[in-house]
C-alpha cells in the first residue's frame, strides 16, 4: 500500500498527538503517585512516606531546628513496626511547636492525619481545620496530639523526642494509617 504525501503528514500529526497524550498521562500518573517533588509546599501533605526513619529502643528522633519554619514539616518514623509521624512548625511567636500527626478525635481512622492548608492544619478524616499557632497549645478535641516540652528536649540546634515517648503514643496510629 502506498501512502500519499497528505496522508503521511496526517499520520505524523496523529503520532504527535498520541505522543503528547502519553506524556500528559505519564505526568498525571507521576503526580498521583507522589512524584519526586519532595516539597512541603502549602497544601502538600506528603512526607517522604517511603523514608520512615526506624527508631529503636534507646534511640531518639532528632529534628534540626533550622529546618523548621511557618510551613509544617512532617517527620515520618517507625517505632516497633508502627508507622507514625511528628509535625513541627514555627509559631508566630518564634517558638517551635511539635505534635503527633494524628487527630485526637478521629484517631484509629486511616485518614486521621493533618495536611497544611494555608495557615491551618486540616484533618483528612473529618475536615476540621486547626490553626497552626495552636499546635502543642491545645489538647483534646479534633487537633494534632501535642508533644509538650516535658516530652522532648529542645536546644538551639535540635528538638529530640525519645523512643519512650514515641512508643507510648504509637497506639494512636492504626496499622493502616495514611494508606
């Protein structure tokens, strides 16, 4: 079969459209699977879920203070097989606030975790919005579980949370959390 010039150009145009659609589909699939952005931009709630730091007895979670800003930072850890996460954020008064990334009311649900939305953290299970300047200030209700000063060591350089405190709060995270 012989293809005429006009048909060849049409065929090439069709191939170009198909290639563009495949690239678009690949971009969408990459975005849906988390891609490789690694950013903690406003509205981005994903920590590096494949990079859970394993904390064993006698070890600690150490968070560098210079990493903390007004944008919530999420620190995923695994303690005795339980996947969990710590939120750290700088409050308007300059203090660094920490909490476990699970909702006190919705705890037990796989979607009982918070994502940043503007200046709030929003529970992905019930939708409640919690002001970030209240992290570690309020306990009880639909808000992240606070990690108070008595439960961590804070220096100018680091925030350190012990295995014991992490282990004690692991019960707040169901086995299917964030899945």
